[in-house]
């Protein structure tokens, strides 16, 4: 329309030549654009792309809602270090990828402080190049690839503790012989307890729990040996220890140095924890793979326990 109106106007020859050149270039551009648009529209439908994006968003949204709350207790090592000077989102994401790759090669089962474990690790000085140690988990901590746990046992009347990095390539197998919890988050006081509370046979057979049952909490209270101790246990709020039987002055001193207001310090709790929203995002990222590994482990466990009957006669 614009080019037809310009033709009717009285224009110099130079302007008419310029107009014809612009018209030819515009027509060529329009033809090429229409062809490319038809090609793109035949290959990828914009409506289809939008629907796929909506489906992915719905999947992610539904996936976040499916993540159970106990993940933060079963897999605490996936939560990053809450200290701000140690935070790095890229490093944390790469560590989670490495942790998942390691879990694809070795089965890291669910366990807690108080569970009895058997850990097989490579040892070049052992006759079979593998060392297997059985003990009770007395501490579990660390974040990411620095996650660790300590197990303790009394061997030949001597207390022995083994420190393991959970994602170390040295570990070949982790078995849970008795899955249970204790009344305290750490059992370091077993170092000062009587030996029978930390003694487990090296050939201990695994104790299986019914599938879907709750994790039992062992209410046992251990008895400590007489002082001296490695720590001032009377100054810690321990639930799994019997009466210490100390003179009154020890408890008075413990009450004097106690800080009962710290448990009401919301800012301290904020600095020492990861927000719930961020925890949901982290576990939504890894839960599908963890769940698939758990399902595969259960299937393989059933295959190992099933014995095909032999035909008699």
C-alpha cells in the first residue's frame, strides 16, 4: 500500500530508483521470513512448547510436595554448612552430584546414632586387602562430601574407635546390623561408660525390621565409670546416662555455668540451621534419585533372600 501511494507522487528519477531497490529488498525479506516461519511452525509448535513447560512445572511442584519430611534426618549430609562464610551454591550443587554418583556405586543405608554397623574398607596391609569393623555409631556429622561417622567397639578389653568419611572411596560396604536410635544425639559418653555397653561380637548377625515399621528408640541408660572422665558430663543434659552419683558441689557448679536461655535464642538457631524452604529445594533436587536407589536396593535384597526350590526326585 505505501509503495503504491509513493508511485502516484511526482518524484525525481533518483528517488524512484531508490524506491524500487527498497521495494525489492523488502519483498525478498518478507518471502524469506514467511518461509522460515512456516518451517519453524512445522517443526515446533509454540503451544506444544508451552504445554511441555507447564507439565514440567507441575511435575516439579508435585515433586516438592512428595518429598517426605524425614529426609532431613535420614540424609542430613545433603544439607550444606549453615555458616554464611562457608556457603557456595555452585560448590554445594557439584558436591551433591558427586554424592549421588558415589551412592550409585555403593549402598549407603539408613542409620542413626545408636545403630550397630559393620563397615568394610580397603586396607593394603590386610591379608585380603579388606578390613571389616563392627561397632555402634557414637557420632555422625559433617556436610556434603565431608560427612563422617564414628563407630566404637571393645575388642580384647580395649576400646577401639574407627573414623570413616561417608563418601570416601576407601569404603567398600556399609551394613546395618541393628537399626535403632538412642535418647541422645551423640554417644561420646560411651568412652567413659562400662565396657559392656560398647561390646559387640565381630560376627554379629543382622537384625531385620519389618518393612514400613517405625525406627525403634532404645531407652537404655548406661552407667559411667568413676571419675576422672574425658568431659564434664554433669554439665550436659544427657538422657541416656544413669545418676552420676557426684557430690552436691558438682551440680551446683554445673547450674552456675549453665545457659538455659540459649535454647530460646532464635537468631542463634537461625544462624545454625538451614531454612525449611531451602531444605525442600535441596531434597526436591535429589529425592527422586535417592528413592530410585532405595527401591533398587529393596529389589536386590529380595532377590538375594529368595531361594529357588529344587525339584526332588
